[in-house]
C-alpha cells in the first residue's frame, strides 16, 4: 500500500517560516482543501487520508499560515510612502515596517536572534515584492477562492495557534488589523497556492530510475555519483521596458564598472547586495547549487568551462538587463547530502468519529455535540458502537477503525492530534476540512519498512527535491518577468 511520507511536507513549511504574515508556523504545513474528497489507500473510504505518493499525484500545497499578532502588538500609525512599485501596484513604507515588526515579534517569541534592522528591512522588502508578484500572477490567471475556502484556512490557522476562530479574530482586531483585511490577505495566499498547484506541483513527475538511484545512494551502493552542480552568483542591472539607447548604454557602463571592481578584488557579495536588482541580491547574488540544465541558458553557456571563483570576463546581456556573473563553486552532487529514509517506522492504530459540518450543521454545534459525546465515552461508552451509530465517515461500519497508519498518511490536523494521544486516550473535538472528529489511539508499534514502502518513501523524498527546485525556478521566472522599481535603498 502506497503512502506519503510527511517529512517532505514539514520541510517545505520550515523553509517558509519567516516569509510573511501567513507563515508564523511555516512555508508549516499541510493538507489542502482540494485533497478533501480523495479516498484512502487500499480502498478505505475516509477522506482524511492524504493522497498516495506517485508519479501522477501532486504533493499537497502548504496551507495558509497567517501570523497571529502577539498580545499588545499594535500596527504602526505612519503616513504612507511608496517604497516599491510592482507591476501595477505599490508597496508602502507602512507595509514594510509592519511586516518587519511582525517578524521581529515572532523571532523574539521563539527566542531566536533578530538580525540587524537594516538587513531585516532589505530582506522583508524583497519578500513583499515576491509575494506581490505571485499574487498578481494568481489574479491574472483568473483563480478565485471561495468564502468557504477562506473559512477553512482560518480554522487551520486558529488550530495551529491553539485558538478558537473567535479568539483569533479578537487577537487580529486587537492588533489594529480589520478582520476583513485579514481574510483578504488569507484569500490571496490561497490563490497563490492554487496557482502553484497548477503551474508547478501538477507538472512534477518522479520516474523509477530516479528512485533506483536514490535508494542505491542511500544504501551506499554503486549508484552514479550524480551530476555536476554549479553555484553561480550574479549582479543584475535591470533595464526598464522602453528604455532609450542612451539609458541602456548608461546602465551597461554601470554593469561594466561593477565587473571591473570585482576583477580588481572587490567583495562580490557586497557588490551584489548594494547594487543588484535580482531576487537573490540579499544573499550576495548566489543562486545556490544547481545542475547545468537548471541554470538560465545564458548563465550555463557562460560558466560551463570556468573554474570556481572565476568571473565571466564580459557583461552578459539578457531581456532583463545586464549581468555580472561569477562561478562561486561547483561539485558532484554527493549522495550523502540526500535525505535518508528510515528503515523502521512508527505506526498508530487509530479510530475516529466524524460529524461533518455545513449549512445544516454549524461547526459550533458539531463541537458541542462531540464534547457531549466525548464525556459519555470517557464515562464508559463504547467507542466502536458510537462510531457505528453517529459517525459520518466511511469507516463507521468498522467502528471508526482506520487500521494501522504511518506518518504523513492523514491530514495534518488529524495526525497532530493523534500523535499527542497515548493508547486508550480520546481527543478533544478536532476540526479538519471534513468536519469535527473524536480520535482514539488504540495502539502503537515499530515496524520494518518493506521494500515497497521504502520505494514509496524514496518517491516522496525525490518528489520533494524536484518540487523545491521547480518552485524556485517558477518564482524566479515570475520575478524576472515582473516590472519592479525600488523607491528606497534596500540596504537602509
């Protein structure tokens, strides 16, 4: 039976943790409403199971994770000033400072080091630009998000922050942000998720040969060493659309001057941070290690024969502007760097009772009913009998029994609640996109991973790597195609 490993999802969350309002957990997270009607592997009918890993199954996107303001945190009251123009919209100084304040608050709450304010503002501004580019792309693609989808996202955010929806709203409004604005921001992120599902996730496939190579490398077999990867850094001097010949000549001269400084021994990363208009400027212009086929063709042709540390001797011109390019390093992709799949896993035997919510069953009423039912169960009621009588899930005839499940097989809200329970315990009411659940863990065990399951884990790991690379490329393409004009120095 094929099952998805959750580690691919959790890592995607950790990467997005400080990206924006919506990532206070982080992109923390993860079952999309779109997966709601998928049946369980092996013919089980419960919709709480995640879709199986496989070459035709797109990984679920991150759920929206909207930050919850800390108690006492207030929105800044400043006169707005435009700090950046992104296509046909603007980013204001208030947006920039509010976002920086939120991230600082989150870092302090997590007892993590807060970077210098100037560095933080530069990074936050670029993240705001990237968010705006993606949101506009989703809107241009005609993607619509229903009020129901926003409601489900709000429930998810509330649960992740251990709040009720009412408490979440109170916290948001106490911060000075209107509830309508909060919902609008959440709606935009769901739009982006839907766009990414369509443009990235649905197009990534994993082939048997890739799984074979992964497993051989993990076991120390004689798998190929892997392709050569190049870490290229750039300084981009962007040329505006409809620029005159004189403007182009002036910008090319600027790029050539930066190239001469780099050739003379100036710190390339510092030059990139101060001058580059590329998305990775804040990271010193480095794109990170990539196979040659995943580099832009102009870059690939320029660096393929260079030695690490060398500069491309001339400025490279593209449709976006003028590039100063350096090959930072290259390597053979090491097998040891690939994620490891455990050969033993923990499985949980679990059962549940589900009351579906909807127009005829508000969530508050479902919670009330489930709280009453839990009280009866903890005072001697028979869980299997209650499941057969009251559960609205396909597992009802089996007394709510879902069998033995592995990590990543169930939607995150359900799995997180299940993992907190000891055998025999019954959860408080748990809300997912399917309704309200009572969950009981019956037993746990350690089990060997079969060869088939090892391939499923490997497939999930390889898919995660490919999704991450495809997503990075997609975002870079969106950013390159966008018109962005900075009205302030990003380093101040």
